[in-house]
C-alpha cells in the first residue's frame, strides 16, 4: 500500500507480523499446567479429604480358618426338680474348629467338670431329704457348628457368632454314699452314666494378632436326666404325693447355662 507525501513520492507501509519467541511460549504452557494442577483434585487429595476414592470399611477379612482352643467355663448345673442331679461346676477343656464355608465352621470339643451331687432319700414321710453329698465328675463331648454372623470377617474388630450342636455327657468317678450302700437300695442311686445333650449358644471373638483370638461365649446345654427307678415304686409315689413334693420324671431335658472364655490359636 502506498501513500503519497508532499513530494509525491510514494511511501510504502507494510503490515508487520508480531511473532512470540519460543521462550515466552514455554512460560505460557507452564503457567497453564500450574493452574490446572491447582484447580483439579488429585487422587491423593481426594483420599485425604474423604473423597469418593477413600475406602473406609468396618469389615476385615480373616484368612486363616483352622484353630485349636483352650476353654474354661462356669457350668451352672441344674439338679432337677427333686435335686438329685449334679450341681454347678467349673469346667475346662479343648476345642477344634475348621471353617467349611465363609459363615460356617465345624466344631469338636471335650470338656471336663468336677461337681458334687446331693444324695436324696425319697423314703422319708416328710418328703425327699438330702442326706449326703458325693462327687460327680463328668466328661462332655460336643459336636456342632459355629455360624459367623459376619462371615469370615470381623466387624469393628469383633467376630460375633451363634452356636448349635449336641453330643453326650459321661459320668466319671461318681461317688457312692453309704445311705444307699445295701444292694436292695441301689434303685435309689442317681448316676449320670451316659446322657445325650444338645446346646445353643452365642459368642464373639476378638483378635490379639493374626494367629491368636479370644472368645467369649454363653451356651445353654439341654442334658437329659433320668430319675432312679426307685422313685417310681408305688409306696414312694404315694409319699411324694402326700408330702406335696413334685412328681419324678423318667426323662427330663434340663437347661444348664455355661459361661466361658476360650483362647484360640489359628494355623
């Protein structure tokens, strides 16, 4: 483009192209990257601020499923309606559990208790009378399942569960009283012998380490009690009725609560 001056000489005016140096372009890119980093949330910052990528679960998975346990408990023995059964006892034993699915574990257990037993004479006119006390040791075998309420996981560090099973109770070293020492009086002796049992229970376990657990349980054992044959003689039944005493039961399933603590080793 030309513009004529006073001397009619053309003056050439060309447009100038403004170009940016490579150095200024790099500064701009760096400034944009800094701005983007400042405005956009990073995964680390999201976790620190409780963002959606934070994993905060009360459950923790338990890898090991086989364990051996030592058990001690207070067994609140039920003597029955005529008081001739074995009484309360402190018991101890061992257990084995194996996980067979996420919520289920199979249990085997042996527990020994040393109680006492009242010798009750039902021949008295005033009704049955306690005339002596003898020993009544017993060994219990348990077969059952543990149902973990949270599966193979703990909840806030606790592992709650329910229990169901059964087995047998065997009389060991049962004492004999001289009150019924005569052979013809043996029909009045009560002995545990072998009695079936079923149980229900609840418990929870906490873990001191990956291999050590501590369990707290409440169980209710229903143990069958059979009255001695002598209680069903006609003259004995008449005396019991006249004295207002409860009638004997040939077979009764008695509730026996048990409160225990176990120490488990996982392997």
